[in-house]
C-alpha cells in the first residue's frame, strides 16, 4: 500500500518518440523559443523601427537513466551515416498520475550523445541526448 502511495505523488516525464513511450527520463533541459528582432531605419529618421523576425529554438537536452532501450542511439547512428532524419518528440510532465504540461519538439534530430562517468555504480549511469529543434509547441 505504501509503495503505491509514493508512486502517486511522484513527478515524472513521459517521452514519446514516433508514438513509442521511451522509459527512464529524469530531466529535460533547454526548452526555449525566441523571436529574433529585425531593425530598420525608416525614411532617414534617427528612429530605429523594430519588427519580429525569424523564430528559433534552443537545443534541448534529455537526461535518461541507463536502460536497454536504444531508440535515440540508433537515431544518432542514422544521422552519423549521413541521413538527416528529423522526427517529432512529445514531452509530458506528470505529477500524481496527471499531466501537468506537455511540449512537442518538431523536426528535431540528435546532435550529441554522452554518458556519465562509468564506475562501480554502473546502475547510476546517466545518458545525455542533445537535440536540435526547429519548433516547440505546447500540448
């Protein structure tokens, strides 16, 4: 009974890659979107008119406990072989078995994979997957 109660109060992430739930994620870093600013001098005046420019997103890093799941590693290998394979990823933040917020990373691809130091505590190993993201939407 006690174990079930503690799970109900746990915050966790649900990461979906092509409709598949990938287990083990513990942290997401770098969710950001920005609109660049265009500046233009109008009619020789000393006033600079500003307007919205292109929208950009920062790279997003996913942190994952070590599991046997290799979807992100296999995707990175595709990119390394010369294929630019862009995919959408959904991130859902859950608390007490309810979704608090979700984001959709559109047209992303892995640019970096790394693993924490390997020691006698191999079960504590953390993978980092950095993704290039073209657009972020709220779900």
